[in-house]
C-alpha cells in the first residue's frame, strides 16, 4: 500500500516529521517497508533560456544558453520543438540522474557542439507521458530554485506492508485514522458531498443469484453530459507517485477513490449498455474482454454484471472493455457494490487476475460506505467532467448490523501484562471508531463497519495494546520447567538404534515398508483392493 505524505495530510492534521510518521506507523502495526524521499529530484533546477540559436550542423537542433540563476549561462544542445529564448523550464546538469530515460547525464558532444546538460520534458521526469516538448513554466517561475519543490515532485512516498486482516487500512483515510488514534495528530472529518440532482436514473439493475451473500448490495447512478478529458494535474501526480498511470478523468477518479477511501468503484459508458444490468452467475464458457486487454473464459462460480450483450464486468474484480469509458463518453453509470470476499478471492485466483479492486474486496470493504462512496465519486466526476447527476438507486442492501462485544477492561492486563487505565482504553477504542457504552469495569463495545477482523474481546485488547505501544511490554523470561530426566529413551529404543547403526556401518541398507492392516481397516480409507490382498 503506497501513499504520499501530502495525501496522508489531506486527512491528518499533524506537525510530525516524515521520520516520526514512519516510526509510528511501524509501532502501531502498519510496518513501513520503504520510503522514497524523492532525493533523485533535488538536482533539477528552474532555469531560463537566454538565447536559442540554430545548430550549425543539424536542422532540428538548437544551441541554447541557459541561465540557472547564478549569472553563468551554460550551453545546452536541445531538439525540442518549443525550445526558444525566454522559455523557463527544468534544467538537469551533468551528473544528474534522469528517471524517465534511466540515464545519468555527462558532458556530451552533439554534432560537434558541447552540451552541458539538458532541458527536460515531463516524460523525462516521470511526470506524465507528454514528450512533445520541454517543460514550459509560467513567466513568474522562480529561476534558480528547486524545480522539484516548485512542481510538487519532492512529496515523499511511503509504502507499508498490510496484513490481510486490516482492510480498513487499504485506504489512506483509514491509515490517518490509526495515526490520529495513536496521538500523532487529528483526523480531519470529510465534508459531505454537495451537488444538484436532476431526474431519475432510468437504467434498472437486477440481482439474480441463488446466494444473496454473493452481492449483498448494489448502488448506481446515471450522470448525463460529461466531458471525459485528462484528470487534474494534482490527481495525476498522486496516481503517478503510487505507480498508477493516469488514463482519463473518469478512470482516474475511480482509482483515486480506491486508494483514498478504500472504496473500489466502476464507471460504465451508459450509451454502450444494452438493456438492464443484471448481477448473476456467469454461464459456462462465457467470455469477457477485460480492461487489461485480456480475454477470460468464465464459469458459474464467477459473478458478473451483464446486459443484453453479455458480461460487462467481472463483479468486484475488473470491468469489461466493451462498456469502458473513453474520450467520446457522454453519459456514465457509476457503480458502487458489495461482493462476497471468498468468491472474489476464488475468482481472482482461478483467472489469475490481480487488481486493486480484488485486493480490497477479498479483504472486505466497509459496507456502510457503499452509498456515501457513490456520492463522493459523483461529486468528483461532476467537478472534473461536468454533467448532471440523476437520483441514486440502491438495491439489495439491508444495512450493516454492528457486532457488540462484552469487554471487561481487566482483559488488557490479563492478556498483555500492561497496566492501562480504563479511561485510556476507552479513548483508544473511541479514536479507532469503536462505540463504547456503559461504565465501570465492564462495557459494551460496538465494532465499526470497517473492521470485519474484530470479533471478540481479545481483538479489542490487541487494538488497545498496539496503540498504547507494544514496546511498553517488559520482556520477561519464562520460568524454568525443571531438569530433564537423564534417561529419555527406553532400553528397547536404545538397543534398536545401536543395532541399526552397527548394521549400517557394515554396508547394510534399511528398508522401511508400510505395515499390513486388515481388509476392513483398509476399506475405511478407500483401500481394500483385491490386487493388494495377501
């Protein structure tokens, strides 16, 4: 699970340093595997092109004199079509590693002219796929300062190793909640989405399954009149930082929601959907061309979202190419559904599909965020693509019934040896989203919908312990169990082993054969064949 420091701080109000945050994450059970502090971007400098002359020996090259803010222009040979005098861009000097082309620069000689570095494009800095020209910054860009700081490329990326029982921390919001509960800041409460709703969503969805747990809820909404272009730069930067390639605003919004809120979403091009959508088991031999450009042959163990054309999505795992959104999409159906974790895991494994949606659904997503997730996604789509949202529709969802755990505070001391006050235990649980009711030594604790891993009082003790600090437990050696008897083996065992060693020393080989048993006993284990009978 990857996220940037600034993305985390969207949800966590904190003055803690990067090192303090990483240390605390590991301490509370969210082990930090790697931190990229973006040191590779530090050498890039904002520089101004003072002059741009035609290369004497090449029609498509220019010889630039570039000022990096110290009044000592350097000579650079450049082939970008937009290279011109007055342009302000990103300069990489000799000795700088350029990540987009995997090259460490040196002083070069290009067609007889020395070049002391390069002016970079966005692709060369892994900012986007754009390589039509070098970066062209506004006139007021501060020449001589760090380009990484100016462009937001110095945002550290943190990668944590999640255990399968923590689906709540497959979202950056969930990670922020854990840090806030540990005292490293304050969790920011998200603002409720606000947008105008006009008309009804005409498309119907039916759930036709012999087991309702396969799809316990389905929410959807039509948004008319969208314009699907590139997503905003801030979103593209965040997706690129965690290893995702920006595709379009509609697709990027769903990826953003997957990581930001741990809520996988899907968008259908509504004009490509024929008839009603039906959530059903796949038919034997049905095929779907998925968004990864691979074709999958399905079977009744798989759950699909289908229309009159056939499967349009493998439920909870991956959408289909046929109803996917592109630059011509005008009307979209936004889907937010719940799926059975076991079925998702089995389907994903049987077809070899690894997706961010599968990763979350097979661990269990927050059922109570199904409808709010649809609202938040709709708001982002309207902000980036325009359009008009129709009324949302929900079927199948019967609400989430919270588990109630009878919790004696004394269990903390009994199971961990830690002396933690009842008030601190209550504060920790409340900060993690648990509802604690009652007073005295025994209370009732309601488990939040995003914690399917918490089942009993031992789980609550673990929550209190990890937030209070596992390092607070004093190591204590085990009591000695007494001396071991001098003689462990029987006389027969000792003589048998001595005889085996003696015979082996004389070159003999031991054959260990199966013991013979009666025919009746063999039949109990599926044996008893006449061919094996003696």
